């Protein structure tokens, strides 16, 4: 098997498949599932290796394509399905992805959840409602998929069908949807523990500044330029006892969240408010210690000193398999993006910038560790080409050589890899 797969292949495969389904033909996933039994299996304590998938699938699918019957017109572009991401199952036998496709009824593009078996080339559409299904995550045993979705049924005002975002799950082979969260105002981010027994998610709570507080609280329907902020809270949900517990409430806005494999720490990228500008220069890396129940600031004031610009945007937190290293990226306007890694030695943490390959610009937020080793992979751009690169041996303040896993004249926009690190 090849070492990698480009999203370019995935996108082309599913654009072709998507164009074969008439636009507007939508079937309720709930209606499809009525009367069937939920198929999500029990959680397994073992962690199975993720694998690359869909290698070599495109030629066979293109061979099935019908001949063009007319000149391409602007309307044809509304029939294009765009696949997003590559999410292999724990055993590597399936790949989940979301597809964006124009729908005539709501008059906009919709995201649906799909699964493909790369060996049999069997393609299955799991959802088909106007609910913006996104952010799929596999259960440890690969039997079901968790995802975020905003589902609305009629005039329903109570969750999970009040149009607010909740976490749902569905069996890999299809079946009824199950609402995992039922938060009145919905959730924002979520992550699943490695053993599949705990769901972590964020919610928001409105806080009004003291100045004009009474008036702003009274006229909530008005949109205020400042003084009203939706701060984030982090919750954990026990998926055995179905009890929720609030962990973090620091009056910060969290825009990225990742739980370490051993669940000892939760990494959060945060800003002082919810404005877009706050991410450019005022974002920081916070880490919650689950044993001490404390939040510490990793990138404290002054850490941007020496950067080419003080207004970098932080993105893409990713934990190593041993839970002792955390990678993140910073992106600039007008300067190349950079990779950083924070490492924990006992209770002490230090961070540093990694040396990227000469002439290669890092694509923000694409970094992920390869297997149990401390090898960090990411997308890098060079001369209008985008490839998967890997920095070997990122540990103890050092790093090994960098190599390209997808050499040649390619443009890769997303990738998935084996958790074991095997090719």
C-alpha cells in the first residue's frame, strides 16, 4: 500500500459520484432508519491502527463515467459534490467523509456524511437531511461515527430537534440516528476520548459587561458591537452513566479543542472575545490539567516577541500518542506559517519552533503525529505544489530530517494516515 493519499483523489472520486445523483433528491435519514435497530457496537479498550485508504480507486470509477452529452454550462456546477477530509476507521477498512452539494429546496449547499469501503468500493450515504452534518469521529471499535449536526423538525423548540448543534452518532452501515447531546442552546466543539467512553464538548454562555448591563440584558435581540460576549465552557459527558460535568469556565472563547490520548490534559486555543480580529495577535494556547482541575497558559504574554509579526493566528492543536507533546501552527499575513511543539517533562512544559523544509510553507492546521513515534506530518506548499511532509524524531528539544511522503507533481489538500505509523 502507498504511504499516503491526496484529497485531490478523494474529491475527484466523490465529485464524479455526486454528479450522478439528481440535485434536490433528498431522503430523510430518519425516515430511512425508521423501524431499524441501532447498530453501534460496544466500545473496545484496544486501539486499532488507522490506515491510508482509497488508493487507486479513481481510475476504476472514472472508467464508469458516461460520455459528455453537452457543453458544460454554469448550471452544471450546481451539481458538483465536493468531498471534505479523509477520516479512516480504526481498522482502516472504511473511510468517512462529508460531502457538500447544492440543494434546490433550501437554496444553498448542504453537508452530508458518507462512508466508503476502499477494498470493495462500496459507497454509502449515511445522512441526507438539511442539517449541516460535519466533523466525523469514529468510535474505537469502528462500529459507529459521531458527528456534529444542526437538525430542525417543524416548530420543535426542545433539543435535539430545535435546530441547535448537537453531537449525534450513527452506525457505520446506516440506521437510526441517536442524539448524544441534548443541550438547549447547542454545542460548539467536541472531541471523543480514545477509549470512546467520554465525550468532551464546549458550550457558550453570554456574559454582559457592567456598563449598561441592565439595558443590554433587557434588549437581548439587539446586536451589540461590544460589551456582550459568549464565553466558552468545557463539559465532559460520561457515555456509560450519561452524566455531564462542567470542567472549564475561564471567561475565554475557545475555538479549538483537543483531548490528550490519556485524558490527562485538554488543549484549547482561546481568545479574549469572539471577534475575528481577536485571533490575530490575541489568541493563546491554554491547557486544562484534569487531575489538578486547573487551566495553565502555555503561550504567556511576550511569547510573540521575535516573530516576524505580532499578529499571528494560532491553529490546529494535535497531541502525540504518548500525550507528552502538542503540535500547533501559527499563520501570518505576508509571512510563511510556522510549526511549534510544546513538550511536557514531568510537570514542566516548554515550547519551540520547528525547522520546516527549505522553501516549504506550512499549511495551517494540518499537522498530525504519525503513530506512536514522535514524527510530525503536515501539508506544505512549494512552487504551487502541495505535499505531505514529515519531520522525524520531534522530541527532547530536537528534531530529525524532513521528508516528503507524496513526492512529485501533486497537490494534496488533506490526508489521513495510520495511527500505527506503518505504511
